[in-house]
C-alpha cells in the first residue's frame, strides 16, 4: 500500500501551536495596502485560529488524525 501524502498547500498554510491549536495567516495582507486602514492592517497581523467547525477537515488535510 502506498504512503499517504499530506496536502501540500495545507502544510504551507497551517501551523500547529504548542497547545495544539491550528493557526493560519489571514488573507488580504499581501498587496494593495495603501487603501486599507491602519486598524484593518493591524488586525490582519494577528494569526487566525481555525474555527472548531473546520478543525476536523484541516486535521484531515494535515493527516493528523
């Protein structure tokens, strides 16, 4: 039986914290930043945490289960 491969995009997108939470970088921070407010850009700096409704799906992509 062949090896089960991890989803390549998922392993680049998601990181697992020490406490077991899965974080990701929030979108829309790459370019066109001059039109975005400072408040909005500041909020985008914070890592997003995967919602519990999507946790099983993300874990399956990362082959954690």
